[in-house]
């Protein structure tokens, strides 16, 4: 597969525990373990560097419902970090594509609901003009793109906790390939941000 020069990049972002899980075993929707680390400078700067070049947010339904019920409340919130407010505004204003077979119409502005395979949706988006296509913490979407070798930039924040179980982002059987480290930062509470580009 040749590298698409000048095309749109698919950028995925996910938080992982040190033992390689993206969710706790007993309640996958409980992201409480992430919260102490998500509010660090490293995590906030990491997210900012990802959304600034992006013009489309690609989300699974569960994440869309979580993100779009929480983030708009941050705008104008007393004491909110300016980076959090800036991300919330971007999320509201940017084009959003939500992969879902259950949602009939979008309850959010600037949102398209698509019931198609992830790789088809990404191929359609890559055929249009725009900046990066940013997949925000939607594990099912990221897993499908990794399996199809469709991720151009892999962004991770690694938090120094063991969850002791739960779902993993990297399943066995992914296409073999090399990645180049683009940036790394470590900060408060041992939060580590890593960004890799796919070497094709």
C-alpha cells in the first residue's frame, strides 16, 4: 500500500493503563481511573496537538454520547482550563461523523450518522478535502482501523496504573508494521504521551 501524499491523515487517540488496557474489567464505561491523569498539562497539551490540525471527529455511538453530553458543559464553566474550553468549542464546531446502526438522526449539530463499515467511512472521508480525521477514544473504531492498517498517526496517553484486566486496544493478529516516534512527553503523576506515525 502506497503512502497517500497530501491526503488526509487518520489520527487515533486512546488512553491506556500501564498493563495495556483501555477500560476496567468490571465496568468498561467507568473512566474514573483516567481522571487524575487527564487533567495534567501533558494530557491537555497532547489533546490540543491532536485536535488543532483536525477538521473531522470520528466517533462510535457510545463515545459520541459521552463526549457530547460532557464537553459542551465545559464552555464557560468557572475555573475551566482554557485548553479544555478550546477543545470543547472545537468538538461542537467541527464536523462529526458517528458510526452507529442504532441512532436514527443526530441529536448534535454538525453531525452525520453513518451505518457503514469503519474502513468504508474513512475511505469516503479521505476522498474529501480537509485536515486530519481524529478518532477520539472510540476503541471499536480504532481497532477496526488498526486491523485494516488504516491508522496514519497513533496517539497514546499511558497512565501508571494497572487495571488488572479489561479490554485491550492491540489484539493479536494486527498487520505487522513499523512506527516512528514523533513526540513524547512525561509529566505530573507519571502521565506519558506518545505519538507514532506509521512507516509505510
